[in-house]
C-alpha cells in the first residue's frame, strides 16, 4: 500500500464570492504545486448554487510527512492567511487528510 495521503478540503463560499475565491485559490495553488511531495490536485465546483459546500479541493501528497512539511512552509502559511483574511471573502474551509481504503475500477467488485 502506498504511503500517499489525500487532503480533502471542502469550502463554504457565498455564491457571489465564487470568482474571488477562485482567484485566491489559484494563487494559493501555485504555491502548493511547488512543494516537495505534492502529486496532484483537483478543485471541484458544485453544480448547484444551493450547495453548502460550493468548492472541494482534493490534493494527493506523497506522504503525511511531505504534507506536514508543506504546511510548515512560511510562504504557504502566508498564502493561506491572505485567503482567510480577505475582507471580500467569507469562506469556511473544512480540511482533513485521508488514506485510500478501497479503490474501485469499472467491473470491480466491492
């Protein structure tokens, strides 16, 4: 089994602030992608404007240690603060890390 971990961070974002959130997230993501151990990420947007969790970031990291080291990077920490302290954004992040427990492909039995 791989040592990789997945960060899933779901964001509550008011619909009118979606474009600003995307701008801030892209700025933050450009820093994230340069961290050692970063593998890939996806940012999902809810289809419905009624969704409480409008955006969901799914990022894969080589290991928990690589992710923890990235979290400790002062440049990344500053980027997070810019997003969270933006007076034009009223977001609530809900981050957590996971290991893959079951992986299925077409035709697999669970």
